C-alpha cells in the first residue's frame, strides 16, 4: 500500500515537471519533457497496478478470515450441540418416566432445565445456520415445487401452534398449480420462521398465509405474504430489523427470548434463492411480510 502511494507521488511530480516544461514553456528540451511525460504515465500505471494488487490481496485475506471464522463457529457449535441434545432428551425422558415420583420443587427445576436446554439448542442451531450462510458450503438445491400443495403443508404444520394460542389461520391461494423452481427445505424454513414470529407476537386475531403470481425482476415470479394482527413494530425497530442481534424488547418482558438472528438468516436465505423480502408494520396493528421469488432460477444454478 505504501509502495502505491510512493509511485503516485512520483507520477504526480513527474507530471508537474512535464507541465512546466511544455505547457509553461520552460527552457528545457522537448526530448527531456517527453521523457518526463512517459515516465509519469509509467509511474501512474505501475501505481494503479500495485494498488489493485494490494487490494486484491486484502480481499483474499478477508475472505479467508471470514471462512475461517465461519468454519470455527460451525465446528464449535456442533461440539456443543451433542451434549445439549443429550441433556434435553434425558431430562424429558426423566420427566415422563418418573412423573409420579417427582416432588413439585424437583419438577420445577426439571422444567427449568428443559426450557433453558431448548433455548440453548435453538441458539446453537441458529449459529450453525449463520455459519453455513457465511461459508462457501451453502448451496441451494433447486427443484420444481407446486406452490398450493407446498403452502398447504406449511398450513397443516403450523395449525396446531396457531390454534393452541387461540388464533385463526387464514389462507389466500390466488393461483392453483403454480410451479416454482426453488429450494423446498430452505423455503419451508423461511416461512416457518416468519409464521413462528407471527404467533409469538400475536395475542388475538388471525394470521394470513397467501400467495399470488407477480412480475419480479422483469420476469414471472411469485409473492408469498404472511400477515398478522399482532403488536407490530415501532418505526425505530423497523430500521434495524434485519441487523444482526437486533431485538425490540418490551418493558413487560423481563427475559426476552430470541437471538436477534432469525430474520437475518431469513433475509440471507431468501437472497440465496434469488429473491427479496420486504415488510410493512404499524405499532399495535400487526405486520405483513412479503417474499418474492422468480418462477425459474437464473442459468447456472443447480437443479436437482
């Protein structure tokens, strides 16, 4: 980097000499002036080449550092996942088998262990997903998905959780038999994450799951919408919604849950699938998320 600046200074100095020799008609031979001009151009080209080389090296180093961090995070998270899974599984088994023999204080402690183990298990899974998205190992597996059937499966999966909270689930499927080329499991993860958030922050009313055909990026596409009648988001929080570790903490929440990474992962996954995610929200009036995807992925994407 220092070499680049030295060469640029030399080039500038040489150009000044050329200026005074030719333009200002200083008493210097034209041959010498032309030599200075050629030298200035040469110095400038070398400086640019050196600058590009140094920046390319920095970019390669940054990418290598990012990959190393992602690999480290992924490996460590996996190491934590096994013991946490064992603690969670054995705690649940103990509660089920010894339910009649456990006194109330012990039951309360066991319930706390299971709750916190679940939270830690989910946190590790989120960290694994972040590490995968930031590494080169994330590669969507594209296939043709019939959207009405696919979203019907999402509806059936989420219905028990929605009904358990006393909410209604509504659907609006505008187009039947619409085939979309996408990663089915990733899209399922995206939609379940958003619907889970909608359930969490909606105390009464309904959740709407809808889709329709649209024009997206100057070609045919699909828009999937998830709307709730929950508490909505403040304008301040909307500005940082997709920022890592951002959470809107309510005064009534003494122990806010979540990592602030869920929607960050959702956004990056949608972008990996060639789409975009937008939202509208109003405090105490609910939120609406829109996921737009092309019907067909661009050439070069792998189709399973």
